[in-house]
């Protein structure tokens, strides 16, 4: 079965420990729908710059959690191939003395709510008051050096704790419903999850949103330990106790 060279070249973004698994995953996609990958290779999709497998830079034997979102950001500058990591965001915090989160973070609704959830879990914010002067006080502490300052650092912290940051659909196309592309990638995810399930201890799945939860159609996913939550673009995510319990002890925002 021939895989378009376009996708094989994208494997260079992944750690070598993943190459055989990802190739089998592509073969599974092609077996399920022989026309899909060829059509996708000829189409316009996000992420660009051969970043389709960028999330797999984390070596297979270092994966402790698999965080699954819905799909790439629908903007070229934001879609990095890594779940939730908005390429348009640099600094996490506003530079203004009375500011809270930076403007790019505030524009990225999901990231903004994730940040607020982390601050609540860390005891820095009350979930009933996550804006205004309360948030400005958090930003002031961060600017003093008490917290990490950039999204790149947050990604490093997550990966350092063993988070594989995936999307349920590896691609976004403005003219194709995300759920349709997600369905096409299910055989790929089945292959990836089989490789992860073979490890001991098995990694824990963290499923965000309805599209990510659709992965439970796969028996191998059902068999893995997991926790699910609403997608972070919902305000209710900030107060999600399961997410606070999972991420709070990791102290992701604290420096050092």
C-alpha cells in the first residue's frame, strides 16, 4: 500500500521511536479509505510546514499522559501540530502593570480558560473571581519571576511531565467538517493507542471535548485509563474538579 511521500516526509518532525508506529497508522488510514490520504495531500490543510506529526517529538517511552483536543487551530499562524499550543502566542502575561493574561492568550479562548483553571488549582485564583484585579495580581507575581512567562515554556513543562499533546483530527480544512476528518484518522489513532497500551504503566488519556470523546469508539481506547472533560473553550472548564485534581499537583506555571 503506497503512502503519499508528502506524509512520509512529515515523519521527520517526530521522534524516531515513533516512526514505525506512525507509518503503520498511515497504512491503516489508507486501508480504511484508499482515497483519503491522496486527496488530502492535494488539498490545503492546517497545520502547514510538514507539522502533521509535530506532537510526536516526545519519545514513545516518555509518554505518561495523552491529552487529546479536537483539532488544529483554524489559523495558519496558530496551528502548530501540537494540541492546544497556539503558535500566535508568545508571552502568557500582559506587560501592563494592571494587566492579567496577554492579549494573544485572551484571544485564544481555550488557552485562556486553561490558564485560569491552572491558577485556580494552584490556589492563586478563586473560581468565582478569575478576572480583573485578582488576575492582575497573578500576572504581577508571574512578572516578578515566580512563574514561567511563555507558552513555549508551558509546552516544555507539559512534555516534561510526559504529556503527548494530540488532536483527535490531525488536520483542519475550512471546507470539511472537523468530525469528518476526525473519523478518517480513527484507524491512525487505534494504531497509536495500541503502541501506548503495550507500555507499562499504561498512559492516562485526557479527553477534551466531544470529538475527542469519540475516540472511545475504539476498543483499545476504552481499555485505557482516562478522564474526560468539556472542551476548555467552555467557561465551566475553569471549575472542573477533575482537571484541577489532575493538573494542580503538577504546578505547571511555577518556575523551577
